[in-house]
């Protein structure tokens, strides 16, 4: 039952691109246990995410890791801008490499830190059916803080140019979804909220409304991010991609097995830390979905990941 709950949580989180949040209050290391029977006997939504959430919210280690990755990403961006053959999009080649430069970034747990709602879910013992509203309420607050290192990266990247003097444009691709909201006539309140949140952190730009791409805003913008990257690649050379989930970089891994995902990782082994930078997210993601509905069994089994990628 506990494992089944964890899988359902992972699926919903992955689909909704949810996360957990910022810490505006002191941590309560000993979280109150969920009220027995509160969810009709079912485990709570974010069950099992306690340590991961505390690590993201409260550890210096997470901050240091995130800042390390963003500093390395900035150095790679400089290298990529100076190399006209460099692209972070596998399908991009030929004449499109002469296009102006762009960076693609995921939003949740890449730019915006959602450890706060994650902690709230744990403390409240949120039930599955309560998640969509709780997540939408969180988006409406527009108050997620920045992931460590993201602010410095975005500000510096936008000041950088390619060899032709064309400045870097940053696109945000997120699987946050548009959904109607009572009392709000906007076509996509979640787009407006995300944009306002980004602007409140100093990430605004004159083109941000166009540069922020939510899942489902256009019919072809599905949960896979390939279609949105392909659209960007029509007008820009994507020099760097930054995300927290394998699916931010690779198509077809959101529902793949652990072994299939790892083979996909290895197939692009040379891209990690060069064109692609992945931030740690131990709270949720397609990695958790891949473990299946029995996490106790996953713990007991040897992991089906590769210790070393085959040399090709
Ligand atoms: Mg994310």
C-alpha cells in the first residue's frame, strides 16, 4: 500500500510537473504523522519524501551542489557560444547552427524551488485527490524562490553573446499545465502566475510571455518537451539545456524502465556537463515513476543502471 501510494504520487507529480517548496518557516524535522484514516485508509500523497524534501529545503549540500552545477553551466555556455558547431539539441545541424543563440531551461526544481508545498503536503498528510487544487493554489501564490545558482546563471547568460554579437535568449519549457480557475477569466492563469513568479525574482524580459512555454498551451505541446524544443530550434541555436529530469533532455523516457532510461542516458554520455546540465531532484520525477509500484522490492533488488557507459 505504501509503495503504491508512492508511485501514484510520483505519477501525479511528474504529470503535473509538481515539486516541493521554499522554506519560509523553520523546519520541523519530526513531521507530524498523517492522521490515520484521513485519506480513507490510503497513504498520503507525498509519502516517503521526507528526507528528500528536508535535503532540498535545509541542507547546505543541496545549495552547494546546485551552485556548482550552475557555475559549470555558465562556463559551458561561454564555450558553446564560441564554438559555431556546438548545439544542445541533437536534431539541430547544418544551417540552423548559424542561428542566434538560446538556452533552454525547465522551471520546477530547475529555476523555481517548490520544496515549500512539498513540505506542506507531508505535514498535512495531503490525499491524492487534494493535490491538483493544492498545487494550483501554490502556483497562484507566485512565491516560489529561485533554485540556488539560477539567478546568477540567468542574469549572466543574458549578458553573453555569440561571435556575431547576438545575445543569448532564454526559453523556459515547463510541464505546468493551463487549467481554468474559478473567478479568473484568463485563458491560462498558470502561465500568468509562472511569469509573475519569474519576474518577481528578476528573471523578466521583454519577451518572457513568448519565452515561457507551458504544457498544452498549443495542441502539439504535450508532456514530451521535444516539440517545444523543435520550435525553438527553428529560430535559434540551442547552446545549453538545463533541467532536473531526464525527460527535460530526452524524449521517450517519461514512462520508460530504469534500464531503458539509463541506456538513453549513456547514449548521450558526452553531452552531460557539456551541453546538458541536470540538477538533483530527489523529491519526485520520472526516475521515481520508473521504479514501479513496489518501492520495497526496488530497494531489495540490485539497481538496473549502468556503472559505466559502453564506449562507443
Ligand atoms: Mg522540473
